[in-house]
C-alpha cells in the first residue's frame, strides 16, 4: 500500500515547540524534522521509521537549543500516512431493491 506525505508546520516557541515535537515524534510516523528561520533551513533531522522513546531525546534537545538561540523559527515535520482504499460507491436509486 502506498504512503502519502504530509507536512505539519508550527511556529517555534521554546516550551510549546518541544512539547508538540515530542507528541508528533511519539506518534511514530514522522520521517523528517526541519527547523527554518525566514525560509532558510537551519537544521534538518532525518527520522528512522518507528523511532520512539530514548532515540527522540537528542532530536528534541537539539531543536529546543536551536529555538532558544534563534528567533522567528518554524518547525516542519514530514509525516507519512498510509493511503486508505476508497470505498465502493453506495447503490444508487436505480439499483435499489424493489419490494
């Protein structure tokens, strides 16, 4: 089954950024974390599929340090979500069973 890529972006404020980043990384479908300042990439952290727990601590600490040092940063998290199969259309009025 193919995966779909989507991005979640939020303004980096030290306390909210680290909490939100931890939440997104614990979900397990984050593939990449990018920190930008004024459309310039400051740091990029690739994530391995299924990384949780102790492995996310260095990423969260690094992002927190970058956000503390710089102003007007944004954090972009690339996520992969499985494509759900489309449902078959429901029976139309012409296909309804007649009593």
